[in-house]
C-alpha cells in the first residue's frame, strides 16, 4: 500500500515537472507574448467554464442547467452573504427588520433600482419570485406567505420563528413580475433574452461554446460597471481550461488547477495570483452509525485520532486547505467558532497511543497479530467508499486506510462510480465514506444535517443529508433554540453549545473544509478579492461573484 | 433481391435488440439523475429541492413494462424526450446541435486516414521491401500506440502554444457567429486541423498495414502475373488489378468506422475543447441523463446498422461471389 502511494506520488510529481517544463518552454513562444502587451478597452472579462462542453441558451434561473453567470451577473438577491469574512451586504434590499416574535421579516427595497428593460423594481417582483420558486423548486417550508405592503416593502410571514430564514430569504435572486407572470410554463422556459437587475444582462453574442454578456443599460450602480462585459468559454474538462489560464487567455479561472504555483503563477508571477480560502463545505469521513461498532462514540473518536490530518492535507489536498477541528465548522464559520474549544480539541489531532488506549478500553481487543476484533469475534475491518472520479478524495481515503493500520484496524478503499457511492449513502447501506456537508450562511444547516434526529431516516429509506443516520435529542433542542432566537448574541451562545455537543458526540469525523478554488490574472483587470481584502471569494458560482464583477476595473494604459 | 430482404430482416432484428438493451442498461445503473445532480452540486442545493426537481423533470415511477411500451412508441414517432442534463432542451435538439461538428471532425479524419492509409498500403506492398515498406509501418504503428491523450496534448502544446500555428480550442473563434462566408469557413478549417490531424496520426497505421497485407496476398495471384505477362502498365496493374481486389476488407472496416463516427471522439473533444457528441455522452452517463443517453446510443446504433447495410449493398456490387451464394 505504502509503496504504491509513494510511487504514484512520485509519478504525479514527475508529471507536474514535465508540465512545468513544457510551460516554461512555451513561455518564449508567440502565444505568451500577447498576454500583457496590448490592452484593448473593449475586451470582455473572460471566464472559462470547465464542466460544460457546450452552452445552451437558457437563462432561466429556476432551471438546474442554467447558463453560467445567470444567477451572478443577470439576476441579483436582496442580501449577499460573504463566507470569506462572514459579512452581509445589503443589495436589492436597503434594510430589513424582524418583528419581536420573529415571525415577520420586513425587507425594504432599495430606491431607484430598475430592471434592464427600464421598469422599476417593485415589491410584487419579490412576491412573484417566491411564488415561482416554491412552485418550481420547493424549499422555504417555513414560509407562510409573502406580502407586498407597498411598492418598496415586502413582508414575509413565517409559520414559526426561524432565525436562519433571514439569510435564506435574502439570498434568493429576484426575477421581474412583469416578465414572468405571463409566462406559460416558467419551469421549461429558456428565457433567451433575460431581463434582470444585475450589472451584465444583455446577451450580445451566443454560440455553442462561448457567449458574451454586455452591460445593463439601466443598472443601479452605473459607476461600478467598469468592465466592458463578460465572455464565457466552454471547456469539456479542466485541462483545456487550465491551458487557457496558463496562457493568459482568461482573466478569472475558478476551476481546480493542480500544482498551481508552477502551472499558473510561474508563467507570469507579476500578474497571476490565486487564493483558496477554506470556506467551502466541511469534508468528513462518515461512519454508518446504524452499524456496530460505529454506534459507539469512543470508536468514532478513536478512529478520528488515528488519522494524520496534516498528511491528508499535504499529500491528498496539495496543502490547499487546513485540518478540521472538533467543532466541525468549516472556514466559512470563523465568526461562530468557539476558539477555546477549537484550541483544546482532543480527538481531531493524530494520537495513536490515545486511540489504541480508547479502543482497548471500549472492548475491541487487539490480538496477537496486532489486529483488533469486534465484540462478536469478527475481525475489525472497514470499507471506505469514495467516487472513483475524485482523485483527491481517493487519496484521502488511501491515507486514512494506512493510518488505521496503526491502530489495528484493516481498512479497504472501495471506489466505484459516484452514482453507486451516493446511492449507498442515500439508503444507508454503506459502511464508511468520504462525504460533503450542508453549507449555508449560519451553522444551523450544518449541525442539522449531521446530528439532528429530524434528519435521520431508517436504513433503506432514501435521504439526502445525515447519510450516517446519527440523531441526538439535545441537538434538536439547541437547534430549536437557535431558530427561535432572533438576537445575534443569543445565536452565538447556542452555536457554542452546539459545538460542544458536536465535540462530545463526534457524529462524523471531520477532515478538512473544502477550499473555494479561484485564480486570476490582473494583467487586464484589477480589484480582485484577496486574502487581505476578502470582500468576496473567487468562486464564479457563489452569490458573491457579483461583488467581484462590480469591483473590477480595467488596467489603465 | 432476396438477399437484400434477408439482410434487411436481420438488421431490423439487430435494431430491436439494441434499442431494448439501450432501454434496460441505463436502468441497471444505481442512483437517479436528481441525486446525482445533488451529489455533484456538493451542498449548493438543499435537500428539500430534490423531490421538487424530480417532479420538474417528470421522472416516472411507472412499471418498467409501461415505460418500455411508451419508449418503443416514442422511438417510432421520433420523440426522444427532454434531456435532464440540459433541461429543458429536447434530446433531439441537443444531438442536432452537436452532430454536425462530430460528423465534420470524425468524417474528415476518417476520410483522410482511409485514403492516405490505403494509398500508402498499396504502394508499400507494390514495392515490397522498399523504403516505404520498411520505414512507414513500424513508425506509424509506434506513433499509433501512443496514448491518444498524451499525443493530443503534445500536439496542442507544440503546434498551438509554442509555434502558435493553430488555435488552441473550440470549433471557431469566440465572438464570431456561424455563417457562410469564406472567412468563417477558413476559421473553422484552421480549428479543425489539429483535432483531425491527431486522430489521423493514431489511426492511419492500422489502415496502411491492413491494406499492405491484403495487397501482398493479392500480388501473388496468377492474374497479376498474367497481367504483367500481357505487358500492362505497372500503375494499371497496381490499381485496377491488385488494389481493386484487395479493397474488400478495407470497405468493410470503412463502413464500420463510418458508423462509429457519430459516437464522437471523446478525448479529442476534451483536449481541444471541440464541440461534439462524445462529451455529451460522457456527461449524460455521469449525470444519469437517461433520455440523452438513450438518444445518443440510438443514433449510434442506427448509424452503425445503416452504414453496415449500405456496405452489404455495396458488397453485392463489388464482390460477385456474394451475389452467387
């Protein structure tokens, strides 16, 4: 096992070197020379999309296969939540208030916002948005009704107090009532010429592998439309998109670039930069808690202690993220994190002796050959499921299985196609597996998804969260308390107690928060978010992308 | 005529078997399209949206035999449903948008490989042991055995990035719109060179070797000696006597390959970001997009069977022995 991984690592490094050498050679070619020289003022901001071989002219924001940038550049939400610094930016809504009992939320729409066809933004637009969203895609079960009090005031009546509602409702992108209310079948409409409030709404060119969005003539922040437009390029895979990025032909590369220092930054160290904030969803190793011995919290903690997270990050994730702690919270929740608890974690750092002691104590004795047996006398073996296409997670699973050998547990990696893996997660027939988690503006959804009894479904019944089927009643109470508390200090207090409960129960084994990939070149445009100025992440699919679009400006000269 | 009818019957049976397999195989795959989409979105979708999406897509939980009957009916009437991975675009539209580029790329590459490969094979066999015969086959087989991905990447770096002779991606320059003008056709041509060339390079060796081997057998036939004895021009003997008789296996393989062209060239499409059916098929399989998968498989099956039928007909014309038996 060991030699195989080392060898494949060496092979990967060789491949990386070869690539870097090829790139270095090409630096003197004619392709590279036009990178920084000519800066035409009408060249749009060019962005690759690596997982769409071709585009379909579909700007329907309710469609799951909508053209990229529809939800970022064409339509806008009332509030934008930024996971990089935990801030909320008022956008289409200028202010909002929550009633005393927390059951009514009132949004006041910004004055002077117009749709790209010149019509003003009114409260009825928001009402229609939520009607359509609920009808077509569901969600918002807690929402009783939406009322347009006057042209600029929208009141949301909730069925019960639910504090995460504010950020969820606020992040919904808004569509115009005067266009969508007459539409015959909004779910199947392709909305080829979208009318939105966003900065770039006009489809100026559309071909199957590229399209251009031009500026909205009626944008409410005309001084922030500094870039001439957006051009999306289609790629059937990362390789083509990475080549375009390395060649300086795209400005913003949000896809994963392996070995980015050599393959991208070294091509033009002055202009090429990247920033991978660990604000994505927490990636965990989940243990099916309906099975023995994973129903034992000591076993879960001992297995977690066996894992060398530093090695996982350095080798499998190429050092692009950081190890998880025992709060389970991803980097997007830094403002919620209980630093005292996070600083004194006992079961998320590697400690083989303690892990062995814990397993011995729990009654999983180690035999003469060094392997442990379960209480029914069978050998302690486990299977780690992961989808075959995720090479990084596959190597995470490999490292975990090597680590587990140190505590006398024999683990094998089971890597069929993702569809087989998710199917086994959903009906609860898996043994253990690498898994993502809910990622919302507040930690409520995360904790609900990993340890609430409300999300536990019996084995055999399909579920889409809490695959490991762990429920804890104390968590339920805390979650209810969080939902009912509308003041921020109270919410923080509850989240601290949730963190303590997560630490006590170890419902899943947290590994690392997934990084939000993002690289850019400031040869043509500047004003990008950075670690020092984290006003947004570099994701082009996150709601914060519009903050980047309205901050960029062309390089002068 | 009886021969043609018998072949037609055989092809209809083969068609029925393949569309039935086409129906069954995707349904043996675990999971369903919406949960795939959910898994791929990795926490960008909320669990509540899933049931709603299932309704939106109109995924049916009717008994399999009913779905099968409807499926047969839809095929007969040419309806292939709505693609899930391109929702709400109909499958026919997704395929129609891609098949042109696939035929252009695959057809060009195949034609060039077949014509040049066969010519080389004929010449090599005619001058057996000569320069062409001793150098080309090993070199071409050597190049052809490179992993295609590596070769294509290498060609892209060398001719695209370093020398800058050819564009790096797509079927035409971003920002221009398809039209019938000399400039646009030239643009498409330039974009076609590298993808087509790499396919030709890896496939030409096979054509050349096959042709060379049958030619050598044919060259030993008595009628070649007879023709030489009559004092005919060597080129006439080479093409009209030897090559013509050695062509038969090449016609069969050409027919087979022509049918498979509609399946697209996945790796080429990935490396050169060239539009085509191959990547759509991959995306459909990964996203469990049953309607699109079925649509593409159906197109491939129909094309392979149709071309094979044509080859059978051409055989009747080319090979008198088939007519007699």
